[in-house]
C-alpha cells in the first residue's frame, strides 16, 4: 500500500483559501477515481472536488466550515501501489494452485506455507471485496451541499428520500421527516436540529449584517396598474408561438433601464471607507435567486443593451446556473443595482435589504386582480406594488420616489418601452 496526498488546487483567480462546505466522504471510506470528495466555496461560487485516485480515505483536512489554504493537503488516500501489486506478478498460476492444494495437508509443503505467511496473499484476500462499488448508487443522488449537510445532521440516508424533481430539496427532507415513522419524534413533534452556519449561508449572514449595520435604509412603496403591460406580454407570447413564455420580469427590467439615466444616483456603488460614490454608466443588474443553499445574486451585465427576449433568456440561464451551482464568479459580481422578485409569493409590500455596496434594491410584488376606481368608475385591474429600499446616505427620498414614478409611467404606458 502507498499514500497519496491530494492538495487543494487553485480553484479561483486570486483565491488564497476556500471553505469546506460539505464532505461527501469520511475516514475509512473506499472511493473510486472521480467520486465526489467535498464541496469547497470561494466567494459565492461552490466547487465540487472529486477524487484524483481510487483508494481508502485515511485523513481529511478539517471539518465543515474550516478554511483551507490553496496548496495545502485536503485529503490523504491509501492506494494500492507497486508494493501491493508486485507479489501478484511474481506468483505463477501453478504456484498459486500449490498454495491452495497444500492448505489441507501442510506437512509435505513447508515452502508454500512460508509464502502464505508473507504479505503476498493478503492483497488477494482483500481484492474480491466489492466495497468500492457500494457508493455508485449514492453518486446518482443529486442534492445541494446544504441539503446533504442537513440530511447528515439528521442521520437521513438520501437514498431513502423520494423527490419529484431532478434533485432532492429541503422540502423533500421535510416530507420524509413528516411521513417516515422511523424519524418521527414521540408525540408527532420533529427532533430539534442544530445547523452549523457555513458556506453561502454564512456569507449571506455576514453581508446582510454588514448592510444593516452600515446602511441607513429607507423603503418606498408605490402601486402600478400592470393591466396593459400584462396584455402586451400576452400578445408577445402569442406572436412568439411555442417558444419559451415571457414573464413580466424582463419587461420590468426594460422599464428600469430606460428610467435609470435620469437618476444616476440610483445606479451607483458607495465605497464608505474611501467616501467615494461611483455612478455607473451601464446597468449591471443583479437578479436575486433562491437556491437550496441560500440567496444568490447572479448579474445581467449591460442589461440596458439587451432586448426583452435577450433579457428573458439571461434571467432563465442565470437562475438555473445559480440553482445548480454552475454560476461563474464573474456572473456573481459587479452588480450596480439589484432586483429581487418573489414571483407569485411577492406579497403586498417588502423592505428588501440592500446588496452592499450598491445603494438601492427593488422588489416587485405579486400581480393581483382587484377593483379600482378609474374616471369615477369601479373597474377590475391587474395591480402590482413596487418596493424600493435605498441608502439614505446617497439617495434622497425625493429621488427614490421620482425614480419609481418614472418607472410607473413606462409600465402603465408600455408602448413607451419601445420608444427611443
């Protein structure tokens, strides 16, 4: 046997260390080459590390939440090296047969017994063990690091958890706990859980805490009549045919991009240590996306240069990349303004937390049909509230309200969205 030390490679430009957010193996496990080893996080991107060799795990670098320096040993494998292979080459087939025959009658064959006492036969006894094949089925289970960690803490074998989607989610674990008698606590109550705050969830906690601690937030809410915008969306989808259906979000992005040039202090970043405000000439729009690991903000760069269909494609692509952990580091940085939409869960109003060092964040709430008064008549309209939170050190209340009103004019008269 020999040992192989796997050092953490450079998994991101300029990264000095990475955080362990999930282990897929433990000491003593037999794994094959390219099996999942662990998940490492840099900034907001999570990278799955795979085994470079087959063998037995004899050492790991640390626990979930530990920071590991680039170039340091991440895991140590015990592999079958030359010392283990040589005895099998030296033993001829007839000699092996002699060893087998001599076992019942050892007296006439002292030499083979001496060979049997050497390390040579030991590997032959261990080799037939099919242990490395056992994790093969486990590797087909798709789940995020956060779900794997929670299942591990609860002692749940993910192979027993059913899911209707392509991967196991937190809701699937909840259903498993609810309906599986083996995991129910006495009286129907669920067992208490202790969840270590690591990885993306820790980054979110740190960023939100810093944002609320440093930024004096204020929130403004206005209602929009999106009846005409929804009619336009329906017409565009009908003209598009069977292709991907357009949601209201890309149309709202077009409205934001058209209104922002008159309100440059909204589309800005504030370095409060250097006391410098950078007003961006382009719109790099962050789109808050919910994932199993927590909230991520992929960025549509140069959103003002894209048409409504290009924006729709980018929203879909970036959201999927964030959910599957495939978003690139450049797709998760550089935003100048963030849009956070909860879709049908959007509620009536929101007080979103600013994505520091930006100075504003918008949150469109859900579209509802309700009676409104127009020209003295009660009519049914599709209404939606728009919430905006701003950094009061940079953005005045009047400017925030004026910006939201400018967007409202574009939304309620959607023909203006396509007028230069």
